[in-house]
């Protein structure tokens, strides 16, 4: 009589190193994209490398950037206020 052997694969509940790295990278990018200085830096880099756009395209990009910044401002939570320690 044959005996059925069933192997149950156990999975670790801890996220893998790759998953943690991706989550960390996404958090970093979202944090940077919520800062106005990121957009300024991107446009400065593009300008310095000689990228020239038609005025209509510039206006459309700026409007989209402002809309995205506004959306991030609405969705993203405000940072917790720093309360100085009282000694």
C-alpha cells in the first residue's frame, strides 16, 4: 500500500530583502516627489543640459506639475510637528 506524502511549503512572514528594497525606494521617491525642490531641480537639470521646449509645452508641463503637487499636498499627510523637550 502506497503512502501519500504531502509536503507543505512554509512561507516566511517576513518580507524578502527585494520587497523591502522596493518599498524603501518607493517611499524615498514619493517623499522626494512631494517636495517642490525636486521639481525645481529637475527643471534646472533639463535647462542646464540644453533642453528647450515650445512655450505651449512649457505651460502644459508647469500646469501638470502644479496639479500633481496640489494632489500630493491633498493626499499626503502633514508631517508631525516637532515639540521641543521641556527640561
